[in-house]
C-alpha cells in the first residue's frame, strides 16, 4: 500500500502562483508514475501532469507553459508549480501514483483562483 498526502493548496488571485507538494509513504519502492489530476465542481477528474520515474512528463494542453511538474525520487515526493493561474484552474487537485499496476490517490487539496 502507498499513502499520498498533498499540501500547498489555497486561495490565489488570477495571475498568481502556487506550489503543490505530495509525499508518498508506505510501500514506495517500484513506484513508476507520479502526478496530479484535478476535478472541478460538476466535472470529471482530469489529468493535469504526470512524470515517470525516468523523467518523462505529460501535461494537459490547458496547463502547458504554465505548470511544471517535478519529482524527488529520494524523498518520494512530487511537486506541481502552478504559475499564471486562471479562474478555470479552480479545482480539487489530487496526487496520483502508480505502482505495480495499481493506482493510488491522495485525498486532494483545494485550489481556488479568484479575485
């Protein structure tokens, strides 16, 4: 089992920045992909950004050029730097990892972009 704990959400004005962090614990060996998904009210959960343990990244088109995913494998931690935030980025952001063909999720952290 893997446990994921997110931190760093909050309220930010349009154009601002936030950095999300997610620490994995438990059976962290053999974790492959880590990343972030988000779910806005009334919408499905969508991929935001992912990174494999070899460093390959994947971003949603809506966040390319604004968000950056990074990962510290020694600390089993994944980060999401979010710049130039827009109101449409408002959502609950969920940390995700995949280990031995099993997906794990954090409880989520709320990001609200509003003036």
